[in-house]
């Protein structure tokens, strides 16, 4: 049973539970993908039924933003907590390093995935990164072929939303990988180009504010958050009346 937040069904899992579920999916058989919607992504899904179906069709739907956790509370169906995509990914990296699963990194500007791969291999001894590709390709076919040839089990797809979710759903099954995770700007963080908020800010649910201070150009995107919560409040009243 998933928890419905404004049309998107979230898995109510702790980080550890999410990583364990991801590890299981990564071992196959078959293909699935992980999405990590924040309020901005849920808003996109509210305006686009096709995109919403694609999010709901994921093997794991994890609440990346504190805004989703607040909305869940307002709706009277609280989630266990926030599961940031990058924390899920890091947990999965540890499991892959232990069980020998192969990882492919897709996305970000040219050179970033290579840089991320080098740093990840140093931080997770035993991790096998079987290939990388930047996220500014025009034709998907050669990228699909490259992933197939690499025999990757897991692919981190970091193309930003909604592109990454659409890409995973459309091309993922052809690649032979068992699991893909859409992780936005994670490769920039792993490469060391973008810093995450200090842990205290993360624990206080203030990571969004830290990102805003570091990248003020995100203001337009973040201004939607209060509106999202107002809508959640409205929805909650509507459900109580029904
Ligand atoms: N990106 C990409 N291809 C594109 C558009 C974006 O690889 O066509 C990358 C971009 O370089 C960045 C990531 O996708 O690394 C998106 O980062 P952003 O911080 O916007 O994502 P968020 O974490 O907020 O979802």
C-alpha cells in the first residue's frame, strides 16, 4: 500500500528499508526504476497525467523533499520520514561494493561522471563502475547500447526531472540493467562540484534553504513550495468533508 500525496503514491520506508528494497531490485530478475519526487516533481505530475503514471509505475517512490513529508502530515497520513535520493544512492553504493553489483553513471556535464566515478571508487572500496556517460546526448540509442555492453546491474540516471524519469521508463528495459534510479544533481555532489548542506541543516529539514543560499537562481523553483503546502491543506479539508 502506497501513501497518496496529491496523486503520487509514496513508499513509506525508512532510509535503511529503502536501501534494502533497492538492493533486492538490483539483483533482478527484470527491470525497475526508482523515483525520488520532491514537491516540484509532484506538482509537475499534477499537471501531467502521463508523467504521474510514470512516477506511480516506479518500483520505489521515495519522498526526497521535506515538503512531501509536511504535505503527508497535513493530509493526515504521515510518512516515516524523508528519504533523500542521494542518501538512498549512497546506501546502495555500499551494498554494491559488498555484493559485486556493477554500476553505470549517466548524466551531468561532460567530465563530471568520470570525476564522480573516481571519488566514489576511492570512498567505496570494491565498487565496480562499469561505465559513464554525460547527460547532454542527443540520440539515446548509443547510450542504451553502451549501458548494455557494460552489463550494468544498476544505473544512476542524473538528467534532472522530468527528463530522467521519462528516460528510465522508456529506455531502461532495453539496457538489460535491473535497476535505475533518477537522482537529479547527485553526480555533481559526488564529483565534489556541489556541496550538500551540513548534517545539522539536513536533520532540521533545511537542506532546501542551504541549496537556495548556494544557488540563488533556484528561487523560482522553490517559491512553489508554500503553494504546494497550501494545496495539501486544501486537499486534506476536502478529504475530511467527503
Ligand atoms: N542534466 C543533464 N542533462 C540535461 C539536463 C540536466 O545531465 O539535459 C543534469 C545537470 O547537469 C545536473 C542534473 O541534470 O547535473 C540536474 O540537476 P538539478 O540540480 O537541477 O536536479 P535536482 O537535484 O534539483 O533534481
